[in-house]
C-alpha cells in the first residue's frame, strides 16, 4: 500500500468518489410562503455528467474531472491529476469505494500514489459524499438543464464555488481518525 521507505508525515490522504448529475435531478425542500405549495420541475430526459472529485483535507487540495461516462480510463485520468497535484516529496493515498472501475491495477505505474478501498456499503466513511450533498443543495437541485453542456457548466460552477473556500473544504472533509502522525 504505502511504500515502506515513505514516512507517514510525508503521506497525503485524498478522498475520491464520483457523482452523476443530470436532468433526472434531485428535488429538495424550498422556502415558500406558509400555506402555499411551491412547484418544482422534474425533468424526464436522460442527459448526465459524471463528476469525479477528490479532496485532500489536510491541505485543502482538490481535483475534479467531468466526463460523459465512467470507466477505468477516465478513473486513471483522474488519478493522474491527483498524482500531478501531489508535491514531489510526498505520497498520495487515495481512499475510494469499490466501484467496478476502481480495479486494483488502476494505480499501477504511479510512483507517488496508491489506493485504499473502503469497506463495501460504507459511504459514511468517505467525506466527499458530503461534498456531493453540498453541491446539490447549494447549486444543482431543483433545476432544469437543457443539454449536456448546461449540466457541465452548472457542475463546473458548483465545484469552483465549493473549492473557492479553503476553510469549507478542509472543515467538511477532515476526520479525526485520519491523523496517522507518529506522535
């Protein structure tokens, strides 16, 4: 997993996941005048954008990739972004779920990156799940999208707003159990 010659204080933990955002969108609660019943449009079309996201809560670094589908090749592209973002003297451990495209060989060839899979059916251990909720709640829910490009633009705007506040990124994604220092 982590090469033996790398000290734990040189390891950055990244949380990674994917979310599907599209025309079959989330509806959420709305503020409305008491006694009224506000309407929210629910689209019937099937255009989607898959958002690959990763967060390193220790330093607030983030990486995202938008794609029309999910597969191993796109997952490797996302890992390449994380690897490139990792400082030269550090090692990235990317914590992810066991999705079908998260195969054991996707980290092959990366010298500064390895993966750690979460136990099955444990999304509560991956803080980026809260990021998806935040993006939907603040930017993506209760909306209609005319096309793939509209969804892509909305996802880009939502992600950029999220990562624009370093305090929000680190506070939302940090976990006490993540401290592996030698002290």
